[in-house]
């Protein structure tokens, strides 16, 4: 790191180091640092015919391969494999900086639209903040137009235009207690789909959970917990199809088929696999469930032929792989069996600031406000909330903007006149932090009272929960079986011997 900083200094390039836990994926770093994806860049190392080049592009854009080949005058341009990258650069994947030992560095012009940009600096525990104008000082560099904006898709408009009629949404049984960051960032938008879209399918991805949890009691606890949480928070089985992945065997059957329409090389480039390697896991220790995770996820999706799949930015790669597999299958048999699902990216997923006022709300950071915990726990979480550090006593005028307690009031408190009154008094220095937090505790109780009551009800009526899942699986299997039958006919597995 010191050597890298010295190199930059000689070139007149300023660098500010930002520390974070060891992370490989850009989206994880940005969430931790609470930075937008439009203000970060990645350095991609590529092979263009026989030369190596570095490509710097903003993370909210995607490379245009045709323009890239044209700029380089190359017939073939491809990303290096993990082994090739580490051998050439001498750094682990995810740590590439801007001074890589390559023949040329191409900088997409959109990177320079921002004054400051966040990028790699040769470490997995630091990211570098650069002045974009300094990137022109990289030796053998050229500013070019080789990337396009990633298209942001407005779900409401697509539904109104009739583009989106069916969606599929997977629910991960992580085992972690839900907090308000989960709810407002992901769960609430997820549940609102059923009010917006004619055909909405939700499934609990319990087979995927086996990649990390291989304990029967823990799997049961995790799956039961997430089912109860979603039913309690308003999932209405009358307005959607709600089921467990393991109750619909067609998911696994289609995964076996679809594995034949994707290459080993593509699978090795998937995030989940590369993350394990980057964090020191031995290749021999990575189970095939994790390696094949994207194939099963593609089967989960394609089985229901959805028009779109709502996911966070960190899952975009999986949807792109799913589209690749669908295209390969359709092209192989000359028939449009699978529509190409749109990735419905929600950039704001998980962005709610935590009670420390600095980082996103996360259980691992201990800065959450729960939903279903005992109220003595939730009260403590709220009372320890960060507010305005410059406000030394209750009579000092306080800052409302960016104050976590008021951010939570805006989300949770149904009494909007009370919220506005508290803001006015806070700015004037006529209300203390304790009163504002007490009001938030009462608002939390009102907001989640029915959800807590529903969860208690379902927990004591598990026969009803089982019936909901059984009925959901029946509906899901009806569609899934139709798709699998069509696939088997197209590939020749269903023929005169078994028709």
C-alpha cells in the first residue's frame, strides 16, 4: 500500500483511504460506506487479442463490447480468469488499483463526470477516494466512450404499459431477526408488488439455504421464522402464490436441464464462488451447491416465465446469467421457450442508516431497531439512537436533516402532524432527545402492533401456516409442471416412449 501511495504521489494523484471490513464486491463496500453506486468505479483487466488492457468504468454503467473492440482494434476482448488476474496483477480479485501493469488503460468518459470517485487501491480492507481529474495522469491512459448507462427500470410504468404482468420474488431464510432496515428497504417493496402486479409469486429459497447451513434444526428454524415474518408483515396468500422451493421438485429438475446451457468458465466468474476464494477458502472446500447456486436460481426464475425479477444491485449478475441461459436454450432449439426476464433493480435496498448515524442498518454492526423482539429490547435500541452531536442540551437548536431519529419518525410515525411539531420544536430547542425518542417508541408500537399480533397468531396456529404453503405449492406446481413438460418435449426427453 505504501509503495502504491508513493507511485501516485510522484504522478500527482491524490488518494484518500477509506477503511472497511474485508470485502470483495463493490456493492458490499458501497453499502458499508453508504456511498451511491454512481460515485464508484471498477478497474477491469482484460485481454484484447494478445495485449492486456485496464478498463476503468463507473459501476452504474456497463461496458459496450462492440465499442470497446473498435477502440482497441481487436477481434476478441475478454475478462481475465481469477488465476490469470492474480498472476498478472499480483493482487486478489477485487483489489485492482489504477496503476496495473498493462499496455494501456482506457477510462470511460462517464467516470470524469463526477468530481470524486471511489475505487480500488490494492487492498480488500481499504477503498480509495480519487479526484476524477487525476485519472488523466495514469500513464498510457486514454479517455474514451466505451460504456452505457445501466437502464433503470420503473416498475410502475412497466406495469401500466403492460410489460410486466408476472414477477417472481425469492425470500432468503437467513435466520437473522428482521429489523426496520430490512422491512423498509426490501420486505415492504417486495410485498407491495402483490398490490401492483397481476401475478406475483413469492417463494422461500430453502434449498439455497443448504449451501451455508447443514443443520436440520437450524434450517427448520430459519425457514419457519421467515414464513411467519412475511405472513405477519402483510403477505396475503389470497393475492399471490406463496410456497417453499423444496415443495416444488420441478425447480431441481429444471436446474439439471439448464446446467447444460452455461459454461464452466461463466460459472467460475460468479460472485458467490469468487467471494469464497477471495476470502481464503480452498477451492476443494467449496461445495457444489454454492458453485451451482446460480443455475438453481436461474431454474427458479425460468420455471415461471416471469416478465421481471425484483432484486438488489448485488443480484444483477444472477439475472444476467439467467438471461444468458435462456437465450442459449432458445437459440439451441430455435424456439422461444423462455422469455428473458428483466432485472427490476431497486438501488435503495438496504440503505436505511443505522442507529449509529453513520453506516447502513445491519445486525452485524449492532445498529438496528427490531420489529418482533421484546419491547424492552426495542426501547433500548431506540433510546441509544444517535441524534445531533452538536446539540449539548435540550434548549439548543437541533438539526433534523440527516438525524436518524427523525428519519425513523418519517417512516414509522403515522401521526404526521406530531412529526412536524417535533421537528419544529427540535429546531427551536424546545424539545429534548428523550421526548423525541419516547414518541418514536410509541409510534413503533402503533406501526407494528398488528404485525406482532399476526405473528403471535400464526405461531400458535401452525396448521394454518402449513395449509397456506400446501395450497401455494399446488398453484406453483401447476405452472411449473407445464413449463417442465414443454422443456422436456423441446429437448426430446418427452417422446413416443412416454407421451
